[in-house]
């Protein structure tokens, strides 16, 4: 499927990669902030801080990942001649490690000291845009959080049950059914030095009263 198809899905680098049409991001920028459940914001912020700024170990970061997650949908590559390392065998570990890149010879990165140094939500910086953090409304210069109903249909989740056997599409549809009213989508763009430059779409669900990361997709603005 081409770039214009809103549910074109692909796997790469142990991430759930999702080609989201550019028009969808334009609509996101014009949406009113959502009054999401209040404790979702600190949960997302704590995870992003631990990952991008504090650079916690993959084992520590796994505490943020839901048991019901889509990361293991990616089969281990068997054709590669590279040794089967722990990172390659563990897609969650590969995801966390893959957020950072090594500098070229002679280059030096200034690592982010704050979350604002590491990520941003570009639509919030557009002329005339407002950022709000009142009553749990979550749109800021760092990231934004939305419910599925507030986002363009088909842009971030399947609208109908997939007819094929695409495991990613089927998993995302499962989230819409199993977590109705309890599913949130956090969006941001990584920009810090030494980091993979991409936009991230993360999916959050509750487990035992705690918000957990269920899926990650990377794209570009």
C-alpha cells in the first residue's frame, strides 16, 4: 500500500512502524485539547524522561511496558549473518536502544538535559497554537495526548476489523475493542542530540491501575 493509505503498516528496527498521512497531523494541530484522565500525563512524562533523558537500562524501562503489548509481533530475523544478540532477540530492548545513534568520527553530541531538549510537539509551536495543561488537558510543546475519538479516523487506528492477517493492524484493532474509553495516544517528535530523529506515536492502556505502553510507531512529520 502506498503512502496515502492510512493503514499502511510496516516493521522496522523492532518498532511498530506506521505510515501516518501528513494530513492527519494537520488535523491534530487544529484539535482542541482533550480532558484525559489526569494521571496519564505524569505516566507518559515519567517514561519519556526515563528513556530519553535519564537513559535508564532496557530492563528498567520494561517496567513501563504493558503485558498486553505489540512488540513481540516482530519475528526475529534469521537471515542476518550478524550474531543473535540479546538486543536482536528482544524487540523491546532493541526499541529502547534504537532511540540513540552513535556520533560519526570527529563529531560530538550534546545529550539532552531536560525532556524539552529531547522531544517536542511541533503543531503546538505553530503560529496561533495554544498549549494547555488544565484539568488534565494534555497538549504541550513537548507532547500531546489524545483519545482515539479525537483523532482523524483511520489515521492512527483501524476503523474496522482488518480482513487480512496483518498482525500489527489486528493488534491495533484489538486495542480499540479491549480498551474502549481506556486507550490514549501520545504523540511527539524526538529532536535531541544523539537521538534518532523521528516522530513517535505511542499507545497507552491501563494494567492493574497503572498506565502502560502497549505499542510504539515511528514516522516523520
